[in-house]
C-alpha cells in the first residue's frame, strides 16, 4: 500500500550565525541552547543539533525540530502569507 503525505503548512526559519536569537525566540522557551555548531534543540524525540544552514521547523502542534536544507527543499515549497 502507498500513502501520500497530507499538505500541511508549517513555519520554518533558516539558522544562520546572524539570527541565533531569532531562532531561539521561534522555539518554545527553554528548548534551545546555542553552541559553536549552531543550536541544540530539545525536541519531543530528545536533543537534536541544528547546524548552521539547517532549517528549524515548527510543526502543526507547536513541536520544533531541525531539518537539513536538502531535505527541507525537497519536501517544502514557499506559500503566500495569509
């Protein structure tokens, strides 16, 4: 059997050296720890490292997690703001 993922609109931000504070504010309070590699994010599955250039995604239930740029670009397209 095959399945297709439902179209879901998410919020995301690309992590860069110049926007660490913005990324940390994007995540729920107490869920991030900046470090020399980027930002350590406390996700529902445990701690995950977001590296420079990774996207940080906020899902439909408010969960946050990092995503590598190649996976993000293959999975998501930009939509108009509502």
